[in-house]
C-alpha cells in the first residue's frame, strides 16, 4: 500500500515536471507558433477557471468583445503589448499606471539583469548598498524635507507602512480620508478606501477612520474641530492629490494647501498617496509639486519599479520617520527594497530624468486631452466630461453601459482602456509617458470611431 502511494506521488511529480518544462520552453522561445498560442490560450482559460478564479473570466467578458474575452497577453514593448496571436494593442490602461517609462524599457531591464548577475535578494542582516543609494536619490528628488525611505512591494504596503508610522508618531487614533478614495485593499489601507462594496465584507475595519467629501475644505475643517472637541484628535489626513480610481478627480484650487494648513493648525500629519500620481504621471515628478504642497509622508509604488519589478516606497521627513530610529524592526518586509527592485527603481528615475518624461507627460497629455474633447464634440448626450492632468485622463459618460461599450469597442480596435474601481461610468486613459504622438492620434481616432458607432 505504501509503495503504491509512493509510486503514485512519483508519477504525479513526473507529470508536473513535464508540464513545467513545457511552460519554460515556451518562455524561452523568442516567438511562438499558432499551435503554441492555441495551447497557451486553452491552458490559461482552464487554469483561471480551475485554479485561479473563474470570476476573472466573467469580468473579462464585460470589457471585451465576443471571443476576445479570452485575449491572453504574451509580450510587450514601448507603448504596446501583444496577445498570443500576435495582435498588437496600444496600452492606455498602463497596468493601472505602472508603465510610466514604457513596457520593458531597455535601461530598466538592463539594470535588473546586471544586478541579477551578482545578487538577486539580500541577506536581511548585512547592509545592502542599493537600498541606501536609492534612499539618497529619493531624498534628493522628493518635495521639501522628505528624507527617510522605507521600501515596499506595492501601493497597499506603502499605505500600510505610512499608517503605522503615523500611529507611532503620536497617541492619536483618528484618521481622515475622503469619499471616492482608493488606497488599497489590505485591512489598514482598506480602512482609508471609500468604496462600500470592498469594505462591507470586512467590517469592522481599523477603528478611527472618518471619510469626508474630497475637495470640501469646510467639511474637513468642521471634522477637525469636532474631533478636537470630543478628544479624538486627528493623527493624519490621507489623500490622493488627484483621485485615480475615484474617476480622475482633480482637487479644487488651493484645496491641498488649505488641507496642509489645517494639518499644521491641529498638529496632524499629511499623507499623500502618490501611488498612481507619482513618477511623472501628472506632468511633474510628483503631483504634490503641481500644488506646491509638501506632505509629511509620501507613498509610492506602481511605476516606481519601471514596469519591470514590483516596488514601492514610503518617504517621510525626519520628525515623522524618527519614530522608527530606536527600533527599525517595528515594521519590516522580507522583499521590500530588494536589490533587483532597487536597481529597477534607480534606472526608472534615471530614465524619467534623462528623457524628461514628466514634462513630456504634460505636453502629450494636453495634446491627448484636447484631441479627445474635440472627438467628443456633438456627443454631449453620451459624454459628460473629459478631464485630467498630464497623462492621467478620465472620460466620464452619462451611463455605465456607454463606458463599457466604449471600452469594448476600443479594445476590438486595438486600444486597451478600462473603467475605474470607484466610478464605473468613467474610463481612464493612462498610457506610458513615452507614447508617440502618432499613437496618441490613433487613440483619439479610435475613440471618435467607436463613439460615433454607438
């Protein structure tokens, strides 16, 4: 009986090894055949249905057309990616904002490959040099007196770290976030996120969070006053300078400066979640520079790793970050700030500076925004507003179904866009900052064609 079980396990392991070797051989191939593509598509659909989450297959049907719901991506470069059948798409979703320097920018890929030749991950005990060097660079390029960095693997982790630092900074437990905010889906970050659908199954979340309308400074002021009066003083305000998942919502003029002033008046910290707005997306390296406001804590991720490595960071001023000086192990992460991620981040910052991509985002963003608005002329019954900053653009429609149909139609024509998590009526346009003018023209023309076909 025991021997039979061992033989069964051995047979299963041999089958697994054969399967893995087939997958690795496909990865190794510079190009794949039509037969390969068919097998990859079949295995992908079956794998999602049986071993990942069948819900993803239904979700894809809502944003793509007919049999393209099973579109399987395989390769990418520049502003585009290709599916397994070789069809090319202009990427205006950008991985929800991770491809600021483009897909697989050669300098970012080279930095990771070079680092991989001598060390992939650090020992955790010795001092790893790239983390120190990246920290110095961030201190030099971030606004104001932001100085100390803690490195993470994602935006949610960056927000979690920021919240813990703010909790350690004082004995206060009240946090203020805003309606339509999105800060992540782990319990701490989710406490700041606004969408009820994501929150309800996990209530109660972290106590002490209050949500106020984004852009309403009077409501925020009254909330500060009430919290002070009842002894629930505010520890920190958590904000996206421009709301991303909320539907690309820009703040009213002087709003962020007034938020900063309120935080200073009541002794609260200001946390800017620039996971989506950072790294040049809005026309400046950081959106806080657009509004001339310096946060106490800045959260980064998404494009921070250059679209090659998962990477994030929390950068804080000394008065705030010093709570971790006595015991740096109060908050740690195994993979955050690993050598490969730091190499990618350093190369990404270098590309942003060398190619002047923040300024290019401002220029091409204005061009794209004007072109989309012109294309929407005469369709005011469908399009409510087109707004944005840099290459962070939202198109809001009167009805959800119009947005979905636009997304489907544009995908069918080879342009990937997507809705937002908070406002399904709004689709986002967030291409790489390297997108060519000719590609921007194609996006505009495709939007116009699909809009006119509805």
